[in-house]
C-alpha cells in the first residue's frame, strides 16, 4: 500500500492532472470518513443505554483492548503504521466516550 510508484509523465499537464485527480479522490475519501465517524458516534446513545442497564462504566478496558488487537492485525495486513492507526482509534474512542458522557449528563439533567 505504501509503495512509491514512479510515473513517466509526458509533460507537466499529465503530472498536474494526476495530482488533481488524486486530491479529488482524497477529498472524497475524507467525506466518507467523516460520514463513517458520524455514524460511529451516533451509536453512543445505544451503547450508553445498554451500559447503564447492565451497570457498566463508560470505559470498557476489555473492549478497547479487543479493538486495538483487531486494529494491529489490520494495520499489518494493510501495511499501515500501527502506532498511528492506534492513535486514530484512540481519538475515535475518546469521541465516543465524550458523546456517551454528554448523553448521560442530559439524562441526569432531565433533558434526555
């Protein structure tokens, strides 16, 4: 995945076209990532409801370990830097836990 491909461009326009096309693809992927993060975060209400019913804390050490174990394997398969990918997963977990806390605060304030 992280291999460098050397192109034999005929002219600068070919290089610029490839650059613009690649940037457009990155923009499209970024939009998809934001949509996926939004979907993932929207599950916080379901998760916190189940955790409250089950008497669980927001932080679930076993769940986070299992996610990191899975991500480590995926990073190797996809040839992505494992540490950076785990940092991204940590940020997503923080986003989810913050959303769960926000939902609990609204519930405690009678605004659920």
